[in-house]
C-alpha cells in the first residue's frame, strides 16, 4: 500500500489521498528450491552430521569448566584459563599412560595446579590444588558425577530418529602403586590432537608430506609439533591394542583376530616405521643446527626440541615392542581359554542326598541339623526388648527400707 501525503495538512484533511493496490496485485512468494541441497540433509548426510556432532560434543566438558569456574571458586578464579588447564590435563594423561598402567591421579592434579599458579599467582597452594582436582574431576565425570553424552540423528526405515551417544574423556582405573590412575580415551586424544573428523590414513600421509617439507625448509618448531601429533596417534594405536588384548583374555570369540585386529597391527607397524625414518631426520637436522649455533638461547631451544623428539621416539619404540609380542599374547590367551575345563553345573537331589539319610538317623543326631535348618529357614527370631522408660522409672524410685525381721506377728487366738 502506498500513500501520498502533505506534511502540512492534518490527517483528516481531505487533501490526503491514498493509492490502494488491486487485490490481484498481491503476489505470494514461491517456496524455495531445495532440490540441489539434498546432499546436505536427510539420510545422505546422516553419517557426516553424526561425526561432527560427536566431535563438537567432545569439547562440551571444556566449555562447562570455563563457564562455571567463577561459580565454583568465586571471583578469585576468574583469571583462570580452564581451556588451557583441561588440555594440559589431557596432554599429561595421554603422554604418561602406558600399556599396563595409567597416569597417577595425584600427579595430574599437581601438574594442573602448577599451571593454575602461573595463571593466577594470587591463589594459595590449597586453592591451586582445588583447581587441579576440579578440572580433572570435570574431565573424568563432569559436574553431575555421571559420564558425558550427546544426541545425534540417524535414519532408518521409520525416518529420522534421535540417538544418544555416551563418551568419556578421562577414565579412572585402580592402581596398586598410586591407588587411582587415569587413562585418556580416544575421544580425549581426538580433542587434543584435533583429528575430529578425518581419515587416519589420509591424515598420516598428509602429515608425513608436511613434515618432510618442514625439515627441508628448516622449520624445526613446526616439524617437532607435527612429530608430537604423530605421538598421539601412536598412543591411540597402543590404547586400541591394549583393549583388544584385554578383551581377548576374557573371551577369544569376542575379538576379530582374523581381519580387524591384524589390520590394526599392520597399520600400526607402517606408522611406526614411518615415524622412525622421519624422526631420525628431525634429530639429525636439529643436532646440526644446534652445533652450528653460537647463541646460547638457540642451543637450549634445540636441546629442548631434541628431548621432545626423543620422547616421541620412545613411544614409537614401546609400540613397536608391543606389536612384536602381541600375536604371542593372543596365542597365550587362546591356549589358556581352551585349556580350561568346561564349567559343570551340579544339581543337588535334596530328597536322596539330604532327606532320606536324615530320616535314617536317630533323633539325637537328626535333631541338631534340623534345628539349624529350620532356624535359617524361618528367619531371625523376634528379640524381646525392655521398656527403657519403665526401667528408668523403677531405678529412680526411692528405696523401701524394711526391718531386719519384719513387722511383729500377733499371737493367733486359738479357739478350743
């Protein structure tokens, strides 16, 4: 609707005129054409959407820590960077856990507490320890005490369905030395490394090419960072193999040692061999630059990089050692399970084994076991408890003094 008005006239001035459109001029917008967007919705995109939902959900506990730090510790905690503390905790657990043991719980709290002291120097030692425990516990079970979960969509014959996915970042395990140890899950390592929705093999090949390029260009810091990312991939392979061996010891039939586990072993072997070659190049290049440097700071930095790369190499060597022995462990677990005798289920014939022999006994010998049997069968007997109020009243009553021989007895009058 359009209107032609003169601002000098009143609203009710007849000079004001309105030009109303015809009804036929009203046009209804047509529905948008979404025929070219089917690849981004519906069953075709269900897997990709589910992967991305799960990837983002892994960061939810970190969001929760950062959002609730002031609520938990007051204004004194406002200067904390809980993102950094959470990543530090995951990093410390992932790098310290081994095949057979995890990272000690108290050690991880101490690492996080030390970083919190650097972030907010005003915090006391007890407050820093409280920050460390809160961050670690938040990554283990969240503020509610339960695990973490996310909802993603899937498609079936009935259409779209919402499904729940439960996950954990850090898990607690009993430890003989430290009491409680922590292990980082695959989801935690994905959050730390950043490989949220990538194919492992293609990521590895791309990382190798990037690493060689960085070495050739002399960018050693970036090369070391890439080596550290490969270390986390080594940790993931080691954790996957540890779970397979543990499941094998429980039941060989539950683990696919025909195709899936050998595939993991071959991939891990290729990864380890590639890392050996790359990290030998990195160490040689860093050592060469360190020896040629005259600046003390550069030499110290080179020594730090060498220590990091050697730790990565130690991880690869540990995985290689486990890969060599893992088939023997599988055969040992298989032989152990096959050598066990089959379980026997014994059924007791109460009449022939208990009742008939008992009836043949004399009463003196049959009564005690029958008495015990019926006592157990009938449950606990009622216990007669005294009335405490009545007992107290009786105890508080004044003592009645009696004569030694009592009152005198009158002589009876005998009638004759």
